């Protein structure tokens, strides 16, 4: 059997040793809803913050990346329980008014 290329692990290890990817403890907020097995988020306060239950494949991945790059992902829960996949009003593009998680992405805000 012939193997070509570099494995993802050896590639990431190589680059992490060769270059400085220190993001200086940057904290990146992320708003979402539970979507098992990728993310299960719960036990949050009324604003969707301070969540005590945050596990799944995505937090595992972001924790590992966080250690590699000195960054942390702060998972927040959308309190409207709405993914926002359909516009509340207007057209189905960036000019429409979106709610839920996608509305927060469109407006670049994580406030509740």
C-alpha cells in the first residue's frame, strides 16, 4: 500500500512548532442552540450566558484548537430558541430582517 501526503495531525503539529499562532487569550463568543451530538448547551442564565452544560463534538474540537492557538470559544445559547433560517420579513437575502441565531450573525451582535 502506498501512502501519500501528510496526516492532519503531523501537519498541524509541524505548523504549530514552526510559527507563532498565539491569539493572546482572545475570547470569541459563539451563539447557538443545542444540536446533538455536535453541541449540547444548557443550564444557562436568562440571557443565555454562563452556561454550565456545554459538551459535544464542537466544544471538544474548539477546546483543542484553543489550547493550540491560545484562544477560547465562549458558547452562548440563543434565548429565542430560533435558528432564524427564514427571514422574519423582507427578502431571503442580507436585506431581509432575520431573527434567532442567524439574525445575530447578520447584525453582528450577541446581545439578547
